[in-house]
C-alpha cells in the first residue's frame, strides 16, 4: 500500500472594491474565509470634482504657437512658429 500525501495549497486572491458602509465589513469576513484579500477604494475622488487642471491662458499669453501675419498693402501673408509667447513675438515686428 502506497500513501501519497499532497500538501494543501492556499492561493491568495486580491480584489479591490468600493467601500460601502454597511456591506463592506460583512463581505470582508466572507472573503477572508475564502482566501481573498480585499483592498477598498473610495467611491468619490478628486477627479470627479476637478475637471480642468489649469486655467486657460489668453491667446497672447500662449507659448509654442503657429501664427499668421497678413500684409496691409497686398494679399501676401507670413506664417511662422515660435516657442516664445505670441505677445513677445508681436513686439519685435
């Protein structure tokens, strides 16, 4: 007679869930009995409330722009690109 012993294998599973006041604590006890590790995350975060990260600049305050200067005497125009503020670029011309 041959007896083969197989060691029990425990596998831990990770899961992230939204935290809900009454349900989450009850669910955690059930999950731990089944080798689940729970990480809670908030339902609300700042990205829901803050939509724009920065204020918009006025057109003359923007950097790295393409611009067009039209000739006052004829139909010609000049198209250029600058890394500087367009306000500073217009002062040179």
